[in-house]
C-alpha cells in the first residue's frame, strides 16, 4: 500500500504544525481582547482553559515531529487530538453560556489574521474559532489513524 505524502508548508514543515501554531496565536489574541474588556470577565475560568488546551494542541503536534518512534509519534498526536477536543468544548461552552464579549472590528481583524481563511464565514469570530478547532480535530485524527495503519503494516512486514 502506498502512503500519502505529508502536506508541507513553504518552510518544509508539516502543514499541521503551522496551522496549530496559528490557531494558538488566534486563541491568545482572542483571550487578550476579551480580558482587556473587563477584569471581571464572565468567562474568565473558561478563557484560561481555552488558552491552555489550544496551546497544548500545537505543542504536542510540535513535539510529535521529534518523536523517537512511531509509537511515540502516535502518542503525542493522540494527545494533540484530545486537546483539540477540549479546546472545542471550552469554546462551545463560552459561546453557549454567553460568557464572551463582542470584539470590535479591529480586534476581529487581528484574530482573523491568524485563522485559516477556509473556516471563516457566517457567524462571529468565536464561531470561526470553533470551526477551526473542528478542522484541526479532523486533520489530527486522520494523522493518528494513518500512523496507526502504517505501524500495523510495518509490523505485518516484519
């Protein structure tokens, strides 16, 4: 069975590395803009969780690039997948509990500068970030499944 080539960015890194980094920056900018509006922010505890989990997605994807084995790679990418799920959860909780504050156009533009243009569209910036978390989940999930399949094939060849 032939393996699909890894999609790479212009620097030669796997595309998911840059995408998860840009997403973590977008979440950081969103959180900074939210907290700048009020020290008594209604979703303060949710925002702290979002920043941790979104940053962890990218950190685990980055660590996976230096994995010592295929099993180590799968483990780190699986952690990234779990963190992506958690990020999406906290984002949805912010949205559904109305625990976020509207951002002005300049703030929205600053967040969007870091988000994948394909996930933008209808709705507000929080919706776009939830969509991007969903897409990252799908990509990382596919990477985990392909890596597991590849490991099984390698074990079958041995």
